């Protein structure tokens, strides 16, 4: 049975090969820890990984206190309801799933009330699938402008979930779309957008495609921790 440490080594090798093939520099690995027990997350962090992503506010609140002994950076990568913002603010270094003006403004107020700044990504639904969260691609620029004006938010980049299809051309297109949005926003000259260079895209099954399209960060869960238990 593959250990967490061995799985991380294998995934990092995939990332490095894909980055080299694309003529890219370092690509960050974010460990997606949905449903993963704290002890397994700690085992991953002790390998030298420092970046983890939570999908659920309740899990983040329950697990993070048990991870305090190991230095790490926690991102919230799931759909965030407005009434869960304060739960997430307690632990999140970054929220990757900002997909509306309402949520951006709520996070800005919450960060201000805590006397801190918060890094964020804008989530874009580049595949136009109804099952996926994210703002429409043609609205992403306006949301970036709004986030750039928020006093306590720092726009770090953009996030998407690739198209759910076996057609690799469609998957590639969904990632290329996010790269174009990023390029347009960074070149816009609008306040607070010049540093929004990161692209969080690609998961266990398609990270090579995402890296070829420009990903600077890939989010891997099952490729490290194994298949998640079935919901029930």
C-alpha cells in the first residue's frame, strides 16, 4: 500500500515532468484535504508539504486546531456560503472561491473587523457547467476590479475546475480560458490587479493538462490520500 509520503513524491514527480515539458518554472502543490483525518494531513505536512485546501467550513474548523503543531498555509477551496465566512476567517490564509461581489464584500468586512488582510482568488466557471460554482468568464474582469478596490483583500489570482469530460481538448480549453482572463486582468492597469498572476487549476486526473495551459498551482486530493469515501 502506498504511503502518503510516497504518493506525494509520485505526484511531485508528475508535476515536475509536466512543468519541464511546458518550459515552466516551479508549480505549487496544494493538498486537497476534504474528508481526510487530521493525522493523515499531519503525515503529509511532515513530508515538507505546506499548502492545504479545505472544501468545507465545518471540516476546516474541526481539523485546523489539530494541525497547529506543523507550520502550513490553509486555503479554502470550496463553495463558501455567506453565513460561513466568519468560521473560515478564523483559519484561512487564502480563499480561492470568491465568485460574487457579495462574497467579496463580506470577506472584506470580515477581514477588516479582524484587523487583517486576506488573500483571495476569483473562481471562474470556465466550462459553463451548471453543476460548478464560479462566476461567468465575461463577468470575471468586473469582479476582479471590485476585489482590487477592497481595502482588506489581496487578489492573488484565479481558480477554476476543469471541464468534466473525457475530451481533453475541452479540458484544455477550459484551462486556457482562465489563463486568458488572468492575462487580461493583469494587463488592465486597474488598481489591485497587477499581482493577480496565479492560476489554481488542475487536479489528480488532469494536472498535466492544466500545467501545460499555465497552472501555477494544482489541487490534488485523491492522488495523495486515495479515493474519498462515498457520501451517505
